[in-house]
C-alpha cells in the first residue's frame, strides 16, 4: 500500500503532521450536516478498520470536536492504549444538541477541555481550536476564549492552540494571537496575498463532498507552503487511499 514518507510531513510547531489528516464529523454525527447524501454512522469495527488503514497510509492526526456528536467518545474508545500513535486535534466553543449554540466563556472553555480529555481518554491534547461561529472576529476578540485556552496551554493540557475560523479577518487575528488556524480551502488565495505564514489546517477542501474533482481539490490546497495538513472527512477507506495518493502527487 502507498504511504507518506518522512519527507512528506509538515510542521505545526514541533509536531510533524502528514499532509492528509482524518476529519471525523462523519464518525459521530449524521444530523444537520451538509454532505451530499445521508449516511449511517460507521460501526465500531468499520471505524477501527478505517483508523488502521489511515495509520498504514502514514496519516497521524485525527481532528474531532465536541460538536461532532459521539466522535470524541468513539475515538477515545478506539485509541485506548494507542495514544502514542496519534496526534489529536479537538475544538471548544460550539455545542451541538440537535442545533448548534456557542459558549466562549472561561468556565465553558475549561469544562469543555476537561470533558474532551475524559472522552478522548488522554491527559493532553496536541491541538485545540476555538470553534468559531459565523462572527469569528467577535468570538476571538470580545470573549475570554483565547485567554482561557492560553492558560490551559501553560498548564500543560494543550500543546498548540488556535481557531477554526470563518473569515479572512478572523483567520489573520487567530494566527497573530495563537499557534495555528483551521481555514476553509476557499480562503487560501486571500490568505496567501496577505502573506500569511501559517501554519494552516484546511477544512472542506472537497467542499464537504460536493467537489467535482477530489484529486485536484487536494493537490491545489497542498501547493500552498503555509498549509500543514488537509483535514479530509471520510468514512470510506478507498477514498482515504485515493486522497493520500493525490497528496503524494502534490508534495
Ligand atoms: N471547525 C469547523 O468549523 C469545521 C467545519 C467543517 C469541517 N471541519 C473539519 O474538517 C473536516 C473536513 O470537512 P468536511 O468533512 O466537511 O468536508 P470534506 O473533507 O471537504 O469532504 C468530505 C466529504 O467528501 C467525501 N469524500 C472524501 N474523499 C473522497 C473521494 N476521494 N472521492 C469521493 N468523495 C470523497 C466524503 O464522503 P465519504 O465518507 O464517502 O468518503 C465526505 O462526504 C471535518 O471532518 C472536520 O474534521 C471543521
């Protein structure tokens, strides 16, 4: 099977990350999502197999969030005893209970991070992103979220902090204040013009499955040197292999 080699990995701080990461909305949530077709959540066996295939391909980062339904819980169960094999990125601020709401207060940020540690069965998180609403600049500038996650980083619960943003100004603000930003692929051209050095994690590079050319979607995103990894959401092993092949072609 194909696999990333050492020369393909990129940095987020000191973390060496494969150009493709595993996005896990589809592991834990199938309501109020924007994918082209309805789907069943994969079984424990299917998910375990997906993680094994991902690992064999050289993928080493899993991206999750409390807002992705049972995703954190399921990943925690499956990675039990295999924590050292994976980097874990999660988020804070969005709450999903049939509908999304947001809480960026210091008390919510702290309780949410401790809950993520428990669900994921670990005592530290490699990356935590503030899970911004459409008003990302307000979330970052006018709430206690940044101060609180920086405090948790100092306390050793988190290695790298950042935000998953919705706008160019939100992304630029996040990169100035923290270590990393997760941005939509469509924003890359503007960020590039703004001479942003990243590091960037990319979401929705395949337009949540609506893309007409999946391979080109991955290749074009990885042509930007600021991009550390493309977080691709898939529960299909064959697609995972295709996506890694496209990435190897590009890097
Ligand atoms: N922080 C945020 O606000 C935020 C928002 C959205 C997403 N994210 C993160 O970014 C990740 C990616 O976003 P996303 O899941 O919305 O969208 P995406 O990665 O652009 O697209 C995922 C969709 O594309 C399909 N797909 C993947 N590879 C394919 C291939 N080679 N051929 C055909 N179809 C393919 C998947 O279906 P199959 O399962 O059938 O492969 C899935 O339906 C998420 O999982 C999440 O971790 C974060």
